[in-house]
C-alpha cells in the first residue's frame, strides 16, 4: 500500500504546522540577572512581604492607584443600566421613573372624563 504524494504532502504540512505551534528556542531570550552561583534573582514584586508593612502598604497603594486609573478610563454607565441591588440611589431613581410613567396627568383625566 504505497501512499500517494498528496497524502505525503498533507502529512508533512501537518507536521510543520504542529511544530510551529511550539517555540523551540528560536527567539532570543532576555538576559536575566544572575548571581555568582548561577541562580536567577527573584524580582522584588514576586517576593513575599510578610511582616514588611511598608512593602504591604506600597503594594496596596499601587493596586489602588491602578484600579482608580482603570475606572477613570471607563465610560460611566447610565443609571438605567446600573446594577441596582444594594444601590439605594439607583433604586429610588428607578422607582421614581416608574411611578412618573404611571402617574395620571391632569390632561389625561380631562380627556378621559370630560364632565
């Protein structure tokens, strides 16, 4: 059972396509800082800060600033689409809007009962 050239071509193509999904070290790696014994130095941001209250406070402040910057970039959500559970201001505004929609105006009553 001799495979046709078309089948061989498809198998070779499949092999190269699957091999290209992996990186076999073709890309150059960044030079990392190493100590004299050859171990890579861990960056400070990955080191634990147990007991170092200054580092903990700095990390918390950096997180807060990052979150605030991300929130500034967002478009404010209209009150109509806000998640209202636990937001009393949004709930009151929605209730007032619903009640105003169902309120009978004087002009409607005058047209409905012209007496």
